[in-house]
């Protein structure tokens, strides 16, 4: 038996936004889905359950999207060397 996403209910995408002092990054670095910001923030957006997209395909309407600004120090930045040493970054070799 196959269960459709519409039966399960709404889908939400929650992701930290790229953080940079100027609030700008090239699309190649940030991607089209996540705009860069100068303050620590989380993006919460609703997705179409039938086609994981922030636009309802049947009506063409943009779905709900919220940017939550977080307090300073809430998101910890880990550099590549530190991530490799602690095995905190999946898919990267230890050395």
C-alpha cells in the first residue's frame, strides 16, 4: 500500500541560513534556496506535500515562509579542520 504525502500532512523545511558579515554570498556558495544573512537565522518554510517545492503546484501560490532570527552564540561555527578532527562533518576523511 502506498501512502501519499498529502495524507501525512504538511511538510516543513527547517535549515540554518548561510551567515556572512556582509549578508551577501554568490549563488554558487549559498544556493538558490537559502539567502545569506548577516545575523544567525533559521529558515522555516512549508512545502507542497505532492511535489516538495515552496510553491503550491495546483494554484501557483507561494507557501508560508518564515525567517527566525536567533540570539548571538546560538549557532556554533565549526571550521573544516576542527570538523575533521572531531569527525563532526559526515563524509569527510579524518586526515
